[in-house]
C-alpha cells in the first residue's frame, strides 16, 4: 500500500482555501503514516500554483481532465492504495481535526465508512441557502425510505473509508451525485456505517460553492431512482 492513511482532496477553483486545508492536515496527521492527494479538476484560478508549493513525499498533486466531482473521486479510488481514506472538500468548511476521531472510530469499531453528519451539527445555522438545506433533508429521507435505512446525512463530503469499501466500489456517477451513490452502495452491500455530528464553517469571502441546488439536486434524484430501480429488478 502507498500509505496507511490517504487524504483525498478534489479541487476545482479553491485558491481561497486549499492552502489552509493542506496545512491543517499536515499538522493534524503528523503522527500518522499518511499522504495527501490533491486532484485538480481543471482549475482556472491559482489553485494549482498554490498546491505545488506543498509538493513533496507527503503531498501529491494530480490532474483529472474530465469535469465532475464523481469523475475525480473515481480516479482517486482507482489510483490510490491505502488502509484508510479520508475524503474531504477543498473549501475549508469541514473540521479537519475531526479526522483523528473518525480514524480512531473506524479502527476501533471495525467500520467500513464514517460520515461527518452536518445535519445533526450546525448545518442549518451556517447554510444560508434554504433550498440547499431542504434538498439535503429530502434526499436523505428518500434514501432512508427506499433502502430501509436511518441515515442523517447522505450528501456529506466528509468521510472516512477502509480499503475494502473503496476497492469494492465501481463509481457510475460523474458529479455531485457521488456522495449519494457511495451511501447507497454501502447500504445495499451491508457495509458497516457510522455517522458522527460535525460543525461546519462558512466559506471565506470570495469562495463560492460549485453545487447548483436545482440542477445537481435533479441529478441526485435520478441517481436514487436508478439504484432503486436496480433493487426492484433484483428482488422481482
């Protein structure tokens, strides 16, 4: 394996935050055998220039030309071999220091995936996009109903996985549907999942979310219905 802990950071135009996310992980994981992998998805700002400042044996920069978060994560999962994986967004909204607790839990309880649960944290207070909050709750509700689960946050971008789950997953989606696909895959295949509440931070001034509430929400709904249809065919 390349390392014990691989930090996976998809990046697209995050010049305001990418340095801090990398620096925070370098500090938090200094007592671990780890590597940080930043995969850039065609940034047109200074993201790549800033990432290159960190390049060494602990920080790896790679490129994915095919646009979409799902495409980036698919490439990461195919490329990287580790015992544990930390997946996090590059926007500095997630608490990096929480990753130590998540790593300890996945090891201690022999879990396959731990999800940073924003909806049990302060997501409602920190997120000013009303429809974004509603969409997250609706998607989570549908996944729970269709796949007989009791999850709190199926769209969180902050997760820790073991190698078994990562190398079993064959990603089909290309965009922001990816987190929902991973959640459904874990449920359908009886992987051991645990959620822990996290408090998110607001994006700094000048940093903008790439997620379109309505366009990406529609794609997520299509993803849920696709996998629900597969379930129906399997059980018929």
